[in-house]
């Protein structure tokens, strides 16, 4: 194993430059998919290496339930400072799994609460108009069928106050934006990067970048559907000026009252359509950042695989028949 087991814990740093530059040089659809893939792989690799370190560290603790051979000097030699880093990996891995589990439960709880809130409205109503004078709008992802519980389709929820604040064309842009969130399954990308950030805090900047990229992706889809980028920009800006925080945080909102991302979204809609290329030119800052991120992700995957195979062989040799 050697130092390879530690590399996936820090290699997420290689993805930070592309998280900042992808917004300016790639289509938001490509940005969302690329950054989510990087975050998922890097998060899984770092979690795997924490688990490997925990196994080695636990084997050195007195009274552990593992085979005695796993605490032999040959096993300790597989990981430098096995006792120290192994003992530290136990609470770190427990904390990462606890936070990931809490994020999953919160995601399911919010989705269930939003569907319960819409159950009182007509089943075929889409968008579902809520009798609330506070202006907000959000997309509610569908839920799969479970024993004793039928599947529920994704729906758009919009308050009466938001509808009163927008004219007819702006409402079309709003509905197209929220429909894009549902059709493109943006909640899955957001959940994946959220879990990756829980597993390794170094990946939190990718979560913020993907959150913004999904909103930009929905903006571009809305502009394509209504056929007017300026109209979509006006609807986003107008909704942001009047919007209030939605009752269910964590869902994709049309224009949440956040001062930072809204001007960037409006400015992007007032500009040309983003390029549809899947990779930035190699001899540009974004291209170099993408190459560094790809190399770091590949090195993380190879390091985690190497460490897992090496530890498996060492433990197999140390385990008495």
C-alpha cells in the first residue's frame, strides 16, 4: 500500500481549478455531468482508502475482533504509521458515513414532505399552484413505487404570489425552467455531489459549482423552449427580486433570493449561447485544469485500487488457514 493509500484523500484538490473555470468555458450541461463524475469518483476513492486505513488501524488495537495475523509486523509495514493513521481513520470514516446517511435521510424526508403538501391539490394539476402569497417556485422530483405505496411523478410547485408577480411570457419561462429540472434529473446530480462533499470536505467547491451549473442548464433549456434569451433573463431577475425562501430547502428553485448567482445567471442569458463542446481547448486555462482534474481522478482511482489489492494480498497471507 505505502503512500498510495493516502493520495485519494488529497487528490480532490486537483478538481478545484476546473470547478471554477468550467462555468466560463463549457456548456452548463457538460459542466454538471463532468463535475458530478469527478466528485463521485473522488469521493468513493477517498472513502475506500479511509476504510482500508481503518482496517489496518483496528487490527493494531488490543481486543479487536479481527484475526491475530492482521496485526503482524508485515501488515503494519504495508501502511506507514499504521497505528496512528489507522486510529484516526476510525472516527473520520464514522463521521463521513454518518453525515452521508443524514444527507440521504434529509433528502428523502424533504421529498416526502413536498409530495404530502401537494397531495391535497388535484392530482393532474401541473404546475401545482399553492395558495401562498409568498412568491416562490420549485421542482419536486418523483418517487419510485414501493410496497404499499404507488409511484409519484415529478411536479412543479409554484405559489400564487409568484404567478401574480410574472406576466404570461415570464410564466412560460418559469415553467420551462422547472420542467428542465425534472426532465434532466438534476436532483440526482445534486444528491451525488452532496454525498461526495459529505465524504470528503475538499469536494465541497464542486457541490457549489454543480448547484450553479444545474440552474444555468435549466436556464438554457428554458431559453430554448420560449425562444427568447432576454425574456428568460428578465424572468429570472424579476423573480429573484421578489422571491422568498421556499418552504422546502434543498430543492431546485427558479430564482432563490441569493445575491451572488443571480447576476451571473442573468449575464449569461444576455450573452451568446454557451459552446456545446464536451472538452475545453487543451491550450487554455480551462483545458489544462480539465486535464489536471482528469489526471488527479485517474490517479485517485488507481491508487485506491492498488491499495485495496495490496492490502487484500497482505491480509490473505497473514491470515492462518
